[in-house]
C-alpha cells in the first residue's frame, strides 16, 4: 500500500526539521500544521508523529528556542 501524499509530505518536513537533531517552535508548528492540513490524520501520519514524539521524549531530538 502506497503512503498518502500528506504522509509523504509530513515525512519530508520532519526529516528536514530534524537534520540537526534540534527542533524550533516554528518547525514544530509546521509539522503539526502539516499533519492537520487535510483535517484527517491517517495511519501513516499517526506512525510518523508517534516516531517524531518518541524522538523528542527520549532526547534524540532537542526542542530549542528560535
């Protein structure tokens, strides 16, 4: 099964945002806005967001100020 276009876009945004293992408030907002853009979070997006939040929780990615 092919991932949805919105899931592919979300994956690209997350990958770009975490390249330096830091996430700014603007990047975080962009990720969340992208996930909610079509008004529906599908299974692929749920998995991506879950992995993203797990990386934040375990310290792999640090939230930083702008």
